[in-house]
C-alpha cells in the first residue's frame, strides 16, 4: 500500500526498505514529498489493486514515526490526519465529520506493529461505550483526549441492574490473576488440582444445574476430562475458551457457571499503546535462568527473560499496568458475561464462579478463598469419616495410621475435622463417644478431592447420605 503510493507520487524512493532507511535519516526531500497534498483521481483507488484510501496518511505517519527517535522499547510512533477521500461529491466537507487520525507504531525492524484509524470526535455530542472495559490509555487512544467523561449510572445502580434485572451474580475464588495462556503460565498458575476441586464441588452442590465452563484453550481438554469425571454429559459441548467468548449465547440460560484463569495478550499490545500514547515504561525483565545473562537460545540471545508477574518499570509503569489489567479484565468480563443474557426474562438467573481476580470489581458480589485440596492424610481421615458416620479422633487415627509409614498424629486428624466444620460440612458432638470423647460426623456431601470454603452453600444441602 505504501509503495503503491510512493510510486504514484513519484517519491525519491519507491521500495519499502529504501523508504524506511531514508525516513530514519530524516531526508528532507522525502519529507516534503510525503507531506504535500497530492491530487489523486478516484480511478487510482479503483483501478490499482495495491491502492488504499488510507495510503497517503499511513505513508505520512510512517515517515514521521521513523524520522523521530524511538522509545525505550525501540518503537516509533506518529499520527497523521486523514481527510476521507470520498469518491462522490458531498456537501458535508466539514473536517469534523470527515477527518480521522491515523496512528502507526513501528518496531526496530521496520515492521508496522499497529495502525489505528480513529474518527475525529470533536463534533460528537456524546460517545457511548457499550459492553467494553477499556483502560483509560486505550480509551484515549480510540476517542481522543478532549472528551469530558460522565457516568450514566453509578456503580451501585449498575450493580443492582446486573443482580436484579439481568440476574447475574458473581463469586470470585481467590485473589490472583492466574494467567494460563502460555506453556509457562499454565505450569505456574493453572493448578489443575484446584480446578478439579472446584468442578467436583460445583457438581456436588448444584448437581445437573452445573455443566458450563470457560477455560483457556491450552487447558480446555484437561478441564473437559475433569468434567467427564463428575459425569457431565458431552463436556466438549459445554466448554468455551478465552478468545472465542464474544457474542456466543449457548450459556445464556445456564443457572451455574465457572470461569477459570485468564489469558495474557503478550507484551506487544501494551508496548504499542505505550508508544502511541508517548508513555515511558518497559517490561520488567530478569537475567535468563539458563545462561545467566550471557545469551542463549531460550532467551533469544538477549540474556533476559520476562520477570514473573509481568510487571513494568519506568515513570509510566502504572499506566502500563493499567493497560494490561484493562485487557485482562476485558476478556474475563466478556467470559463472565456469557451467562444470564436474557435481562428481564422471568426465572433466568445465573451464578458464575470466576477463579481469577482479573474480573472487574464491579462485577463481583463476593470473594471466597482458594479451594482446599486435601493432602494424603487429610484425604484418609475424611474417607474414614465417610465410611463411619460417627467417629472420634482416636478411632480415626487408629483406623488410618497403618496406611502411612510416618503414622498419623491425633492432632492432625483434629485439624482436618475442624476445617471440615469451618467449611460447613461436618459437626462435632461433645462427649457423646466412648470414654466421653467428642464425636464427629459429616452433615453434607464432601467432594472427592477437596472443598471450597463457602459454608452457606455447603450447609444449604440438607444432610444427606455422606457416601
Ligand atoms: Zn539465556
């Protein structure tokens, strides 16, 4: 597109490579040519397959970007105005209606990373943002700097609308971001044991009302396997992954849902916005573990790796974090929003559990702790309790200690049972056992591998056969 335009205006250079090299040097002759308004006949755009109406503005923005110094991430960015070339005569030639701003971001290898073509909104009375959760830097990139912001609804009103008219309630599990979009992230933040516990627990509490899950694509099959294990039919029809969540309606009437983990977009998205907004921040890196900083294949020869937690450094690090948070929130909020999509329809309500704190706070009604994954000895004590509807600490200890070389302490059984009571699934009767010992019994079903601390829900189930 750019080279077609360079040829059309008979610029000093006509290939992309030469153009990039000379633009970096800031050649005046080239600058004059690309910044001059050139007459162009509509036929050029119609007949030339390489032609594009944005070509003049993009060429100018690319020149301006490359001839200005790079930021700390070695990106160049600049903006050029684009007056819409209309192929028909129109009366409204007011630039406020027909002008856009074209911004480009180019990396150190002269690759165009990003192009924004945003309308001039100076004449707009209002801009309404629908169903989107941009960070403020992203918002400004898309609508400009000079709009006054007014909230249409208070946070309280939005929350009440969501809960009472839309019928969507959201419970957040734990308070970590839990990205799982890359192999590294899955290894460190997915935690399959905890996910398995949540799935078993939801099925225990909600039975067939729970069958719909959203998980990152890298773990989707593993999650389907867990769902199969708790006898959810056709689990491959009842999962979605992050990234395909937009505009899908299959979960809209499901009463219960589970969204686990988030995905990260990679740094490029953040770095492009930083460059376009002229913000000063760089990704936080550490020395490569494999080569200690001298450069190897795993770190691409740079000697550096992205630090855990994906933080940023520099004066505008907080803005960079805001962009990343906004992007994560956008995906997670969209995922949570797959449920309860029939506002006002009688009886359609959804309760969605979301295991990442990247969801926007305004969507969250309650936060509960990370799930309890039973350890081996805890599991043995709980299994014993399942088989013996009333038991004492001593009986349990003696009943399970032969399974472990190191034995089992009575105190550890006590701790396990105490935790069950705190989770709302067991009770203790004082002095009713042999020799005046306390007896313990389960009052609700306990999932196989762990438990989620939500005593109100756990107790809600009437005492059932714990087996
Ligand atoms: Zn290395």
